[in-house]
């Protein structure tokens, strides 16, 4: 169980290359559409990047 979690977390490092772009695009979209502040935009970008990275790594590991 713990080796699976460690493997997924290790796989997240290369996945960061692929998941930064969707986070940036979502942050820009939210800023334009809902006129949010810069700090909120940064939080959205970071959260989206982390969630997308963990999702990609998990799918890659389990499929």
C-alpha cells in the first residue's frame, strides 16, 4: 500500500511538465470571466496543477 503511494508521488515529478499548462489556462480563464484577484488566481493555478498531476500519475500507475 505505501509503496504504491510512494510510486505515484515519485511519478508526479515528471507529470508537472504536462500539468502546468492546464492550470495556467484555467487561472487565466477564471481571471477574465469572473474578474478574480491575483492571489486567488495563483491558488487556482497551484491547486489545478497538483490535482491534475496526481490524477495523471494515478491513471498511469493503475492502467
